[in-house]
C-alpha cells in the first residue's frame, strides 16, 4: 500500500522493514528529515555518536554480534571521509553494514561519492526520489547480506529527503544462500572419507553462516582437528579435544603438524592453508561464499577443489556424506601439541596472568573485542574462545576496539562485552564514553597502560639502536577522565584485582573503565 511521505521517512521506514534495527549516526545538516523519522518509526533505534568513524565501527560490531545488518548515517564530505576507517574494517571483517550519506554539496546530479568508495564497498547506488529510496534500501540490504557479507553504500541527497510523494515500503528481502554443487560436495566428502589425517581450517564465514554446530559435527564424525584464523576463533570451542586454536604461522610445531595432514578443508576464510600454513595446495578443499576468493582472490591457487557455498549448508551436507573410520584419532597428538603451546614454557608474564583473568571473568558467551595493542596481540594465540561470535579482532584498525565493543553491546545488551584497549588506541575514540552513558551501553573497557606505543617502541629499541621517536606518550588520568563522562573508573595492579573488577562491572548496568598499568612488555609471539 502506498502512503505519502518524504524521503527521510521512506529511508528510515524501509530500513526498519528490512530488519535493520539500529542506525549509528552523527546528526547534521542535509539529513534532518531522516533523523526526524526515527522519532516515530517502530523497530529501529538511532544511536548518536561523537564522531563519524565510530558510527561505522559500531555498526560493524553490531553486525558481528548479531549476524544482522546495521546502518550508519553520516553527512557527506568530511563526515563520510571520517566514516571510511570503519567501512574498511567492516570490509575485512565481512560485516553487512549499510552506510548512508548525501551527495557532494547535496546535488541531485553530478559526481557520486560511490566512485571513491568502490575499493571498500561491495555495492553502491544513488536514490533520486523518495520512491527510489524505498526501492534501493531492499537492494542495499540484499547486497550487504547475500553472498559474501560486506559494506554497501547508498547516497541520498538532501533535496530527496525533503521531497514528498506516494511511496510503497517493500517487504523484507529474501536471501537464499547457495548450498553448493552436489557433485563437488560428493567429491569433497570422498576426499575427506579417504583421508587418514584430515584437518579443518575455519574462518569468519563459519560465524556469519551460523555454522559452528555443523563444523563440530563434521570434525567429530571424521574425526579431524580444527584450527581457526584469528577472525574464526570460537568457530569451535577451545574446550573441544579437536581444537588446535589459532592457526599461528609463526608457531613452527603447529605449521609442521598442519603440513603432515593429507587433506585440509578450509571453510569461510580468505586465507588459504597453503599461504597460511604452508600446506600443499593439491591437498586443499576450499568452501567459500565468495567466488572471487575461490577463483581470483587471496589464496585462489591454494586448492585442489573449490566449492562456492554457504558454510553451514555445505558442512551439514559433508557431515551427512562422509564415511567415518579411516581417519586416525588425532586427540592425543592435539593434546600433546597444545600441552606445550599453552604450557608454562611458552607463556610470557604478565600477559598470561591478565589473559587468564579476562578469560576467567568473561562468561562463555561474553565478547572480547581486542585492539591493536600488545595484550590484544597476545590474546590471538592464548585467549580461549568457547562460543561463536565472541572474539572480535580490529582488522588492522588502531582505536577500533572501543566502538566495535559498543556496537556488540547494543546487539547483545544482556551479554558482558569487553574492549581490550591500549593507552594509545583508546584515546582515538574515548569521547564515545559519552555515547555509552547517554544510550545506556554498559560496555566494559580495559586499558592496559604502558604510556607508549609499546610495540613500535620495542622495535625502535631492538632494530634502530634505541633511537626513540614519537613513541612515548603523555596520557591523561584515565580514572578521572572516565568519571568526567559519568563512567565508573577503577585502577588495578594485578590479575586477581582485574578479575574482581571485571566481575563487579558485569554485575552492574553501566559502562566501566578499568586501567591496568603495565611496564614494557616482552615480544608477544
């Protein structure tokens, strides 16, 4: 049924109709009608941020935690440029976010911002009328969520938001993920059935398709060890006797173990086993939603068999097709390898104690979003993930941990969410603590403070004769700063105190910042 409305109403009501439950934005000129439409549109929430970059980072965190699309609404020009850091992070994390902005100088015709957004978006379009807005939003959501989930961009000039006409809001878009070629899956099942030493490498695609149960079923049926990429951590519980943990290229015993396997199944990962672990490509089966990854993308040569398919559907099919019994029981070898890797001799202090404190305090379904800092890097190898969608990496974007964690907390408000930050990165977006207080986002922020860009400082000390340039920092009093925003602050001196403060934070319903002073840390590999 058509109803008369302006372009702003058409935009927001269409987003809500497509199941987009939240928009992160910075309100400004050229989008007033759109922001006003959130006031009386059911099913969608507007979260106002203090900078445009966190809008897309929060949308990314929301999408990761919920496996649902989120949106970001920013002004054109500088606002959209600011948002690009988060768009690039969402691209690398395979997050379906819908970014909406105006045209340059809000013109109806002429150059489009989509031209320079092409490298970091999957799809882009311009809507030139309210009716076209209502038609383009379902296309945007379908593009973001179908196939390989990724960011998309919709451009709506200010005159379109003010214009009124008869508009029909479309029903939710339907998306049918590909089940994969039946003959190729049968061939893959035969290769796995004949293998004596199979291995599975799981990546982000397992999370995005909700494939963890299917992954565990296949691994147990063969049986096969499971390693994960950094973004794939939690695809199989690290409590499983089949879990190998993070596929760390720098850990020689794990690489040697992987190279001894006769068939490797890589699921939902752009990082091919050949490049990541040095496995012979002739022994690799790859399953991915992205034909570009399989044919011409990263690791395209790292495969004997490539299947374009949804991870969950493909893994369920393989679990039904494989013939168990030929594969050797790998559990003893996994236990021996992990016993050394995660034992005392391979650990560093105080990193181990703090990682164990985080793990002990955070429940199995709680989320840890780590930043580009030394404790975050250490967590990639040594933080145990027990459930899917509980470990979020920054994908190379310094300062993103706090807004990603906040977006995750909006998606899962009853779940403890921790941002693991360094003192350098947290100050990128510390102002978003005001957003957390305003919108009741009870995120817990842990700041490991060494008063430096610690990794860079160590490199200057070790590789450049101790000539230190730009790495020592003058930090604020983090406790007083957090309290000025209305956030409870605490400073702890050891791992046991950190665990207690985390548990106290989780018991409350407000954002908390915990500072952990640390000295110079040893290399974390």
